[in-house]
């Protein structure tokens, strides 16, 4: 038997490292000569999960959480990196060893409406993984399915019903029962309550906590905002554009977040005390495409604490933010290829695809007090865009406004004890740390 198989022969202790992920990447597509660049859904993550703990994984939609969860349990093949379970790299397991190990790691999906097969009875759905693994005999499998129904708070008579006869909360209980069928040690819970009514959410979370206790489970609990995971997780990892930005023990991370992205997410949670001095940080723009992530820090295009070139250090936040938005617009322009119609118009001396750049400039800068040198660079870029040279416009803005955050990937820095790590250039001695920058910023707005 391989080291990572059945829990019966396991002698492992709670609290030791169970899963260790190193430089894990999952890229989609991108092969072939004419293919588009690959989607870098997960782009080099490192973390570990201790036996018996719940690690939260939080971040905006599309940042790679589900992909990371699926890759961990090998529903997807990793593009690069290793995933060790109790010291064995499972990315290379094949055949019987893989099948054996798969029992150990299960997943509960976000949407209980679509994750259950509507043509199977509840009993069949829960039994399916047992059947697939030839678990004991038919009688035992049926008994186990009935036991699982009770374990998740359903009743034995539900066995012969169909999913459509159930509410969202009940369906999610079925999904959980199914995930438990093969006695896994590790379960990825992919937004298990996001699709449920608030009143039902609490019940499912309580159920998950009870089951964890009863069956010694280790969880990766995925959620899109920080408010859900605070009470259920021992530690939390915050993800952005395929990268883990910050990870730490839950209370430490909530009370003492170091990363500008985590700070922004936390500031968006309504504060129980409205007179509190913590101000909301509104993130400008949208996350860039994972096909074309920024060269430097993944968060650099939206970061409220981005490091500026020395000569612009004292420019007002509003002006600097407008420059960032403008750069985003120009960057998108330079990505758009010219359509046939545009080329035609151009050939007859009329070219309108880029004309609205003046409007963008007006929208972004007209209400602001923009220093003359900045105004000049903005206008130079606008002229280049109108000239049909958005690439040159982009380069001009890069030359003028790029800082370390645009150019270099940060490192994960230890920011406090207990394995609290944050991915940001500001944690080096060379730059002012995040806190005073964010404080100044939120005070001004
Ligand atoms: P999250 O769960 O955080 O919302 P996902 O892991 O679902 O994010 O997706 C991360 C990124 O990977 C998204 O840009 C998504 O469009 C892309 N993606 C996910 N699955 C695939 C796939 N099978 N093929 C191509 N791109 C994918
Ligand atoms: Mg998801």
C-alpha cells in the first residue's frame, strides 16, 4: 500500500504538515504556434496545510481558487510544481496508486443545483463513489449510504428521492455526504455555501464543523470574501490573479493584515462600529486578464500602496490613480488588433477607432489639478494613440511612470510570527511599509 492510501493504517498526528504545495502552476491552453497566450489560472503558489486544520482560500471571482482546489485533488493536472501529501508527491502518481489516493481527497462543489445528477436517486448519488471503488459489497454500500444520509442531517427515507425534490441546503448536504463516502482525509470545499440563503449557510457551516470533528477531516475552504471564513478557518490564504498575496493565522491576518490587497478586501467588510476610523479602500479598475498578467506584482495595476518613481512621490493620489487608469486604457488599446472596417476607414483617411481617447483623457483628468509635466506625457500618449500607435503610447507611459511594482515580482516576506507571509515590495527595507501609506491614503479620502 502506498503511504498516502487508506486512513486505517495511518499513524499521522494532528497538527503536522499534511499537504505541502510548492511552486504550483496551472496554465490552460497556449500550446501550438498560433495559439493565444495561456491562461495563468494558478501561477506559482506555495503553502502547506496541517492535518486537522481548515485553511481558508479567499479572493475575487476568477482569481484561480477553484482551479487551485481542483488541481490539489488532481481533477486537473498541474502544469508545474509539486503537491506532497504526507511526503509523497501526488502529481506523479498513476494507475492503482492514483486511484488509491483519490479516495483520500474529495471535493464539495459550489452549486448544489448543478453538481448533482438529476437522473439519479439521492442514494445512488451518495453510493456512486463507493460503487466506482468497489467498496465492500452491495449491501454494505447501501448501509453506508444510509448512514451518511443521517450523518449529514438528512433522513433514511430520502434515499429514493431525486435531487429536484430537495432544497438548496438539502442538496448541499447530499454533496457533502457523497464527498464523505470513501472516508477521505482531505476535502476541498469550493464555496460550499455561496449559493445558499443566509439562514441555511450557518447550518451547513455548523454541519461541516461537526463532521470535521467527528471524522478528523482537513479542509481547504474556498470563499470569495473574507467575512464567511473568519469563524471556520484556522488560517487564511488570500489569492489574486493566480498568486497567494498573504497567508497567516486567521485572527492575526484579520487584525494585522500587511498586504495592500488584503487590506482592501478587509476594508470592504461593513464595520459593526460605523464611527470606527477604518476607512473603505475602493479598488479602482478590474483585475487584468490572466492571459496577460502584469510583469511585476500581479496587483500592481490596482494597488493603493503602489511604489511610485521618486519624482512622482508627492503627486496627489487622485492624479496618480487617474494615471493608472489611463495606462490601463492605453494598455487595452494596444492589445486590440485593428478590425477590417477600421483598416478600411484608415485607408480613406478617416480613422475613428482611437478618437475617443480625448474623451477618456477629459474624463480622467479634467477635474484634477494635474502638474504640467504629467499633463504633457498624458497628451503625448493620446497623440500616439490617435496616430494609430497605441503600442508606442503604452511604451511612453511605461518609460515615464513605471516603478518597481510594475517591473519586478515581489517575494513572500515573513511579516509576523506563526507563518504570516505577505507578497509585497514594501516589506523590504528600501521602501516605506504598507501601513503608513494606506493610512495616509484613507485619511485623505
Ligand atoms: P475562481 O474559482 O477564483 O473564481 P477559477 O479557478 O474558476 O477562479 O478560474 C481562474 C481563471 O482560469 C479564470 O480566468 C477562468 O476563466 C480560467 N479557467 C478556469 N478553468 C478553465 C479552463 N478549463 N480552461 C480555460 N480557462 C479556465
Ligand atoms: Mg470558483
